[in-house]
């Protein structure tokens, strides 16, 4: 009888202990490219609302990050992937990387950004990939800045340009598509041969191109493939206040490419509910308004407010180079392979 009493007492204590233990905080993992950034207070707001710990897994530039996500599909490293853009989108969709999600927030997003009718890839931000120039270099060397793609193969600009590898970098791919949109798929390789003859420098990612090779940041190249938003961004984060930007974006016709970045719920996630909540949150005005000051991109949600500096100094191209999503889907890999044959010969 005594043993039975002790057993019942022990069982009761165990039940009381189990009931008093707080549920373990869940973890949501977001795989991104290295350029992803968002304010800590914005992340904290989501974590508090959903009682979740959000972790970010940065795995290289956009192309490298996408490769890693695809290679790990059988055992996903994350719940959500952010950073695939319209230049890499076809590969992500063809591989079945994302699960569809009809976010209610998509009602607020203009249709021009919604490129996947099945809503596997959800548009988050956009920006124009454009040539950027270091104004001081051209002033000091009494040289007119380039105003067209043709200028870049002029001997006067020999050794001045740095671009990103389109096989590993989304801005690099956007610039390759700029040349295809302008010269056509039958002549763009001739143009790249001209760039090579004019001593173009090709690096793997945007960070290296901009913060290592660009003369504004101590490099030797005063022309870099970056974003139309880079000049106002330079002003906002300058150590000393600036009255006007020290760099400029080249926005002449057919010199820029409109880039749209997407997020998607990775197939096989065990946190589908939290992944959906995170996608909704990324489209909310709270996240969207913070995004431009953390990255170089702009909100797809028109209700998000922009910093006054962006409004005043942002240069938006009237006529970006155009390559249809259908053509990118059909020809992307062939264009890349042909480009490699010229660059790696």
C-alpha cells in the first residue's frame, strides 16, 4: 500500500513539473545572400509576436546561395529562402525549391512584381542595377563619365570598369542581361569581347566589386556595376555629412536592368506556419519601410514610406534594358555558357 502511495505521489509530481515547464521557443531559419540586412528592432518585433527565435543563414552571393539551397533540398538547411531574383528565378522554380503560398499580403503588391502565378516565389523588393561612377576620379582626370554601354569599350575607359561574375552574382547577371537586352543575343558576346580587350575586371560578388575594387572605397576602378540607389545610400551612411552624393548612377536608356528579389518557403520545412507568418511580415509596411536603409533595394509595398534622401537623390532610369521573363527562362543557361566560353577561353 505504501509503495502504491509513493508511486501515485511521484506520478503526480511529474505531472505538476511537466505542466509548469514553459514550451520551448521555436526557431525559424532564413537562408539569405550575404547582402541581406534588416534592423534588429524589426526582427525583434516578429520574434515577440510569434514567440520565435529567428536565425539568418548567410551563404554567399545570390547565385552561390541559390546553389546551396538547391544542393540541400533533400535536407533543407532553412525554412525560408530570401534573395533569388528575376535573373535566377527560373532555376529556383524549375528545381521545385519552394512551396506555394497565397499570402494575403499580395493583395497590396502591384502585379508587375508578381512573376510567379503559382506564388511559390513572393516578391519582396526591387532595384535598378546600373553602372556607378566615382565622380572625383573623373573630375580629377578631366574625363567625361561614361553615358552608354558603348563608352565602356572606348580606349579612354580602359582598365576603369569592374563587374560581377553573372554565374555567381545577381547584379552580375543583371548586367549581362543589360548587354543582351541592348545588343541582342546574337551580338552581346562581341560586346563582351570588347570589354575584355578594354581590360574589364570580373570579380565573384558585389561586395568585392564595390568595397574592394571601386575607387570610391580605395580600389583602382572608378566604374562599377551596382545599384541606382547606391549614391543616396552613400550619403545616408557617410561618416561626415554630405550636401550631395560623391558617386552617380548612369541611368541612360538601356544601361540599367530592373531587378526584383523574391522569398519563398523552402520545400520540406517543418515550420510551415512560421514560414508563412515570416513571408507576410516581409511584405508588411514595418519590414518594407526598413528595407531600403538596410539594403540597396526598394519596397514592393507602395504603402511603405521612403527616406527623404532617397526621394531627393534617387535616379530612376526611364528605359531600363528589357529581357522578358520568358526569354530568361528559355535562354539563361545557354547565355551563361556562351559567356563563359568567351571569358574562360
